[in-house]
């Protein structure tokens, strides 16, 4: 499956959730125990909007520092929508998927691997934000299957680097998106 054709839909799904966030929920818990909603929004904006964009262009990681609070800026949700759409546009180009690139400034990885990371940022953290704030992330079956494949190819390494938690058992007959969440260390039935 060619991920580049799915990047715009993944971006739009995450943007819909970010735009639906109510300001009074920014301090709430998320499925990511170390991050509240505000910290997770800031992570999503930085990694999918800024670093995802520069990685697709094969440029050094861009954007503010890791501790920057985008939610303190006026119009932050609309600004993210623009940044996310730009990142999706870059990753929709076949050139983004060739060679090597990076998102951290600490070395290069195969571009398809990094593209999968960006897809996961939109869909996994989009889901994290959605369930933390009483929303639903719109993920069709094609996106879910692509996400599952991307996660399956890197799950063990991601666990070694503590990017994913331990796999959460999900029934084999569960929908593809629930199985992807479980494989990425998320409980598909998590509630705040």
C-alpha cells in the first residue's frame, strides 16, 4: 500500500480533532500517561506540523523547541491546520519517500520509515486527543490497515526506545484500527 496517497486524509483526521478541542480540556489526562492534553497537542503540532514537514523535504528538523506551548498562541488550531496540510502535501510527493531523512537531528533513517512515523503521529496521537476530549477520530479502513502495517513493521523497535508501551491484547476479530492501537501499546477502550 502506498502511504503517500493517504497522508492528506490522515492529516485531516488529526486537524478535525485539534479544531474540536475545547480550551477547558487542555489540562485533562490522555492515554499517554506522561502527557496532558496541552502537552499532547504541542507534541502533535511540533512532530507532524513542523518536523514532519521538514523531514519530507529532507531538511534539518524545523520548528520551535520541544517545550514550546503552541496553545498559548492566538489561532493555534488554525495555524496547525495549515502546517499539517503543508506536511501532508510534502509527503504526498513521491520524492519525499526516497532516500533518507530525519526528524530529530540525530541521524538519518529511510524516508519510508519516517513517513510512517508522520502517519502514526497524525493517527495515533489524533486518537489519543480524540478520546481524551470526548471526540471521535475519523479513520477509514484503508487508513487503519495502513497504520497497522506501519506499526507492525516498527513495534518492537519502538518498544525498545519506549515510544510504544507494551502491546495491549485486542481480539483478532477487532477492527483494524483497534488492533493497530493495541499493537502501539494503547487500550482501544481507554476513558479519561
